């Protein structure tokens, strides 16, 4: 199999949600032809809320406890992982905002983490960490809901707001991933068509792609209902950087998708905008 990526970085706090994320990463690794999974835990930062390992002792003791928990997690994934997949692990005290440095050290090209919507407090804490990871990383981030059906992606649902497509969407990265999955693509927009829709047609074309405009006052519900009607979906989103910290992930639509969807989300950060340099005025 031709490999789209070599390594997936899986963030874990040893909660149930994080275990589902690690398990789903094995499914992704098989589908994308990845050769390595790196299980990462920061024993200073909690990645997702839940039944985490309890730490008692000095920093060296904490590190040893974390390493033992990571070793046990890696062992528990053996039956799910392809035979050729190498699972390794890493733990330190890095902050979530440094996650791209960890990924670069490990050669990772995608981040996978769990989210949970079991209660308001857990959702709020998990939401904070999901925001920080998606805000900090230039890599695609897969947000995996708890108790997910362990099936490879069969369809990609691209939930697009049809705003500033040329300026915001990282086309090259998304194209690379779509080619790797090589599954049917459904582009979903809640609302009326506009001039941005034509730009999307020109970019994605019509081969293996279908376009849908949904009429619903509840955007998040419309997207989830659409995804739940197709086989093994993954919802793709582009997070707008100008939306942090009070924008995209704090809007009700994205919070609902992240913490109430029963299917994985694949989140890209919007591409860097070119800021024109103004010439200096001579005084």
C-alpha cells in the first residue's frame, strides 16, 4: 500500500475517550498505510477528562508511572493494529501549545485525540484542550468521540461554510488527504448557494464528489443528520484562526459537532493569509 503518512501522533490521558482515540488511530493507520503510531502523554497537562492515572511522587516517579501506563496501552492495541505497524510511546511535561514540536520530533503528520460529551464539566474541559490543540497545530487533527464504531472511513463529509474559500482553505493538504482516503466525498453547506460554491466546484470537481445544500435553521444538527445517513462517515472541517478563542470552536455549531457527533471529525486549520507589506513613509 502506498503510504500517505508515516506516523500518527495519538494524545492520551488514559481515559476511556482517549482509549477509543488510540484504537481508532490503529484503524486509520491501516487505511492510510501508516507505519508508526506514537502514543503521547504529558504528565503536566490533561489531554481529555475522564478516568486518568493517579500520580503520586516526584517528577521521576510521575514519568515512570506514565511510561508504564503507555506501555500497557500499547500492548492493549496489538490486536487492532496492522502487523507491520510499530507502536511506540513518549511522555514529558510539554504544554499542548508545543504539540507541533512533539510531532516534528516524532515525524508525525496527523494528530489523533479523544473527546467526550458525557457531562457539561467534561465537555467544557475537553473542549478547552481540543481548542488548544487545533489552534496550536498546523497538522490535521482527528477528534474521536467515545464509543465510536471501529470502522475505516467510508465517506468524507466536508462541512463547508462557503466563506473566503480561496483565502482560507488549505487545498493542498486537504487534497493530499482526500487522495489518501480515496472514498466518496460529500460537500455539505447549510444555506443557499453563493459565488463561493462555484469556486468549490472548480477546485474539487465532480469525480467521486457530490454537493448538497441543506435547508435547516440548526446547522450542526443538519450536518450530523446528513452524516448519520451514510456509511462510516468522517466529518471534515476547516477551523478559522481568526475565530480563536471566541470563534469557531466556541460557536454552538462546532461545539455540537465536536462533542455530540457520533462520528469522527477531521479538523484542518485555515491556511496562512498573505498580509501585504505597506511601504514606509519617508519623513
